[in-house]
C-alpha cells in the first residue's frame, strides 16, 4: 500500500481514482453543483471545455483554474449593465372613443 492509497484528495477519492479528464456529471460534482446548473453555466459562460462527438469533456485543472480566476464584482457588473437588447415600450396613443372635439 502506498501513501497515495491512504491520502484521499480534496474530493474524498483515493488519489489513484482522480481523473484528469471529466464528463459533465463528474465536472458538476467537482464544482459542487447540479448537472442542470452546470449545463446552464456551460452554455452561458466561457467555460474551458471541449465537445467530442456528443459529449462534453473537461480538464480538472482547467476547471479549477477557471473558477479561481473569476471575480464576484465582474459578475455583478455584467448582470446590472444595460444591454442593447432592452426593449423600450412605445407610448400608446390615447383614444377618444370616436368623439371629435373642436377647439375655438
């Protein structure tokens, strides 16, 4: 038995079972979020990933670096910034119900 067998990683897994390349389920577990939340972030953010065939693959080290490089203030700045896609309502014309008013 080696020292790696007795020293689990931060995931709680023995060192020899830690994979460098993860699938969606494993990457979500690494980040501690549901697969649904992970997929939302995958499609909305610039997450380090590669699609191979029908499956997404993730580097464990790249995901950890990506999470570590993020800043909360950047998130809040982006979410409150005005976008060009904002729809401005057009004022509705007031109707008189067919009455015609003449001014002297």
